[in-house]
C-alpha cells in the first residue's frame, strides 16, 4: 500500500515552503489550484487539476516515489463551489455533501490500496480551530468530520507552525491538536520545515 501523510497548517505557515529542498525531478507535484510555490523552482513532474480522477491516474503512473498534493483542501472547495448553487429539492440537498465526503474518502483509500507500498503521498491541507481551541484539518460538511475522520485514516499528521521568523513541523499534538507520528520516528516534537528530510525519515522508518 502507498503511505498517505497529512500536512496541515494555517495559510503562510510553511506547507508549500517545506517542498523547497526537493530536486526538480524528485517529486510528482499536484498543484490543485495552480498556485505559484514560494520559491524559485519548477518541478519537472507537475499537474494542475481539481479532478479526483485525473489525480488518481497521475498517482498511478507517477515516475517518482514521492507525491505532494497541495492544497488538497481545495478539491473539496472546488466541488462544493461548483455545485452548491444548483437547484435542489428533497433529499438531493444532501447529495453534494455526500459526494464531497465520498471523493475525499476514495482518494485516501486509493493511495492506500492502489499505489505501490514504496510510494509516499503528502496531502497538504489548511487547519481550522473551534471555540475550544481544538485544531484539525479544514473540511467541508459534517459527514467527513463525524463519519470519516481524515486524521484517523493515516499514521502521520504533521502540523506546520511559524512565529513569523522561522518555520517548523510539530510531530506530536496534545489534547487539542491532531498532530501525530510514531514515537520513534522523529527525534523531537519540533523539527525543521523540510519535507525532504521528513520523507527520508518516513522511508527509513518503514524500510521503503
């Protein structure tokens, strides 16, 4: 199975920035909203699309062992914004939210079941916090949160953090944060904002 890893954080916290140490031919970059990365580099294998099926097809034949889907949350946003204004009646009003949840679930299951086990797919999403200070990935619709629980589908969730001067990953959370990783994978609860170094740790830990 492929290894799906969640990378989440606020806008500007360093999600896209974390890719800058990868060589131009080292990753398959799915640039969901075709946004310029915050560094001077053009990846050789790049795709800009909001189509789940196109992304799956790309992941199936990607020429690298590493893929990054940035910003994956906009896959949900694109589907919702493209369909929320369509005329609805009766139970059909729930169909859009069901479809959004189904597509997110199916993408992660595709990564876990249809991609070779040596491949790693980093899924970058924005975070959101509630009135109690609990932090999680931003999703659309209660079905994903209540029935799916995205972080429960993966072993590793890294939170991007910044104080305005430096950027880092949080590898372990607490009561109010979903950050998590195997306790022996990383040396500290705070590590450098370097996705290439993270991938080296993941590959070494699992013997990929």
